[in-house]
């Protein structure tokens, strides 16, 4: 005897399948915070509901026997209290499900790992689960950390698709798409499209929000390793409201 057909059950199964697919394709937004004292506090940043990750910029001094020191521009003075006031903000972010990562290096600073042992001394706090991320330039492979990215140890890779005309968006997605496919070949868990949050945030590579959501994201979201969008930075995002404009489409 044939099984009875239940249209309501079939409809629910269809909806469930659609929701699972949509969830699997849902991207996240990562933001850099710390280099402008006028961008609000870390807790306020996480309270916007726009971000899934916040990268603290930057741990700019470490290695080669130096005492590690964070540089958060106008937010706090590490020489006075070590910026310990951030601890409550970090806990506030974590309570909201926002991952807070420490960005080491940056465009300027005094940092250099002289040896494997030197690296171990910098990373003295071990034992807890940590996430490893990287922010290479979009020309592939990256000249500085291309080899490291092949280890398969990185959870998140925020590729900077700006200030790099050969692989950034420019009157079309061709160059960006080609570079994105190359980056999809690395052994990382998730790849993010790194962009300036406003025209003034970078020399070149800014993509208007409507162009991003209508042209660029549809071209790359089918990638198995698509993670979402990384933005530089919170101050510029405050001015442009870029993350708010794109978050429902990421």
C-alpha cells in the first residue's frame, strides 16, 4: 500500500531544507577596532549587533626580547595600566557571541620573531582554545605569509582586496573573482573579503554598498570557504554605516 502524501509535512521539510541552506551560506562581518579614539569603546562596538568578529589593532611591539605592548591609539595608554580596562569590554563582547581577536603587527611597529623559542616566549598564555587568523594582501600567493597559510592552521583569513589594483574591484568583478578563486585553494577554514568601510579608509578598492551586494557578493558567496566580509575600520564604518547597509546580504 502506498504511503499517504502529507502536503504540510512536505512543506515543512522544504522550509527546513531552505533554512539550513540559508544558514550555511550566511556570512559574517569582521571589523578592526583600536586605531581611532573617536570610534567608541570596544563594548559599544560589539553592542551594535553588526559584527561577528572584532580585531583589536594592534599588538605592535613584541619579540626579540621586547616586552609585548599593545597600541590602541587614543583608547588607552599601555605604559600606564597596560590597557587592563579592556577586560570588561572583552567579556561584554563575548557574552554577545562576538569573537575578539588580537591583531599582531600592523603597518608600523617594532616586532620580529628571532626564532621558534622567541615565538613561544611571546605566546606565554597557552592552554585555552584559540583562533588563528591572518590578513594577507590579495595578490596570490602572499609574499610574506604565503608559506604559513599552506600549513592548514588558520581558521580565518581576511584577504585585503584594497590598495592592490591588480586584484581588487575596478569597474567590474573580473580581477577580484580570479583572485578570490586562488585564495579559495588555501588550507584555511574560512576566507573573508577584506574591504575599506569608506572611500577615505584606503587609497583604492572601496566598493559602494549597493555594488557589493548586487555584483560582488553574488559572485563569490558560492565558494565553500566563503566566510563573509572584513572591514577597515570601526571609525570609518561609523561615518559610512557600511556594515549596517550590507549585513543582511553578507
